[in-house]
C-alpha cells in the first residue's frame, strides 16, 4: 500500500502535508511508501529535503485576470493528471490526500482514474476553488475551521496539521534559548512580525512606525520579512535605535513564537493555526478580499486575537502598544488561543488515511 499527498505552491499547503507524512511514518508507514505530487515551487525543494519521494509535474493555477495563458490550462491539467495517474499505478497508490491549490484538480483526476480513494484537506475557513471542485469525489473532506463545514457534503473538523515541534510547544522551556538564538535580551518585551513567505508591505510599514515611536528599553522586534523584502528591511532595521532582528525565513517556527510576546501577522490559515497551538497573542491584518478575513475571525471570536482591516493600518502602532502594556490581557489571550488549538490534527489525519485505505 502507498499513500499519495498532493500539495503545492505555498507553505500553507505544503507544511500541513509534510506534518501528515511525518504522522504516517510515526504510525508505522514506511517512508518509501509515501509519495508527494506537486509543481516547481517551494515543494520541489522542501519535500525532498524532508526525506520524501517527490514527483514534479508541469502545472500552474488559473490566472484571475483575463489572460490568454488560461486557454492552455485544461490541456496542462490533463497532461499533469495523466503523468500522476501513471505514477500512482506504478506505486500501487491506494489512498490520495489533496491539500488544495493548483495541484488538487490533476491529482484528484489522476486518483479517480488510477482507482485510488481520495481524502481532501481544506486549510482555510473559506474553502478554495480547487477543493470545492474535487470534494464531491472524496470519501471525506477534513477541514481546519468549523466555518468550512457546511460548504462540503461530507466533512468534519480536524484542524490544520502542524509539525511536532509546534504540537509539543513549551514556551517556558524554549523562551530563553529562543531569545538568545535571535540575539534578543532575556527580559525585554518582544514583538514578532510575520508577513508570510512573501512578506507584507503593510506590516513592514507599520513596524517602521512602531520602532520609531518606541523606547529601546521597552521593546525589541523579531521580524520575518519574507525573501522579497529582506534586504530593504534589514537596512531599515540597522538604522533603528531598537534591537530589531530581521530574517527572511524561519524554518523552525517554534523559536519565533517562543521569543515573541505578541505577534503582528497576516491571517494565513497555517499562521492562525500555529498562533493557536503556541498560545501566542496576536494582532492580525488579513489580506483584503481573501479567505484570510474568515481565518482571522476565528481567533478574534475566541478572544485570542485583535483584528485590524488593512485600510485601517494606521491604527496598528497604537493597538500594539496597548496590547504590550496589558499583561493580564495577554495572559487571557494566550489561554484563549490554546483553548481553540487542534494539536492532534496530523495524527488524526494519518489515522483517517490509513483506515480509509484499508476499508
């Protein structure tokens, strides 16, 4: 028996799939019996680095604007599905889990043609188009947030699968080492800034304002800028009177959360789930006109986060200062975040896949 995982494009799809793969291995599945399908983006490096077999196919997503390139998409999807089907048959894949994004449709088509059962995982509170298209073919759709449940016929909530380091997160045990890792003081208040893999200009601008208005004795910053923004933001940080640490990317996010008292972040599904799992108080600025608004509302309604619309970004510095100065509120927000966390999502998904494969 082999298991196929289809995840591509962003960390929000790829990292949950890797967490499920690790849970499958922990449950007794041989690593060689797990195969990933994806495109040429981050998954092409991240999955092999994690020690899993990866099959790259030529595929991309639908362009939202009018584009002639969309005319070639059906042919590309069919060719990718044909390649994946051939690989699935040669590996005797009996169960396939798709995690949304542009690989979902060809992977699900291939699984149907190869006789493999299908499970869908939806990371966001508002489901993506690809998962809505393929879910009718699935035995079950597993969702991360309760808001997504009524949008699928056969669904249940499991949460977003996270790496074991975040599932077993212990802030007190990690805090001092985390701050030393980034060169921060052990006693100061620390703001973490998380803009996602591509970064977020609105968060960068807000952080500049926060730094300009803060006393170096009162605040330090650890800023995950994303690759695109790192060079510029590193130069800006060097000119600041604050201790302001920038890094493009953090592969071990437990250190970032352990070092931070409050996190200023976008509201990607994985970020929201990680904030909950680590009990980290947050100020969320969802990307406008996307599913991030629904994701952010999940933490806001749980009283684990404050949410500010991007058009009101000028409020961010004051909101950060208020949160930083209200220690009792931070404690309450941390408890609220932990109360809605789903730490067993990866293990539960692995169990579903193995049980479904045997039925």
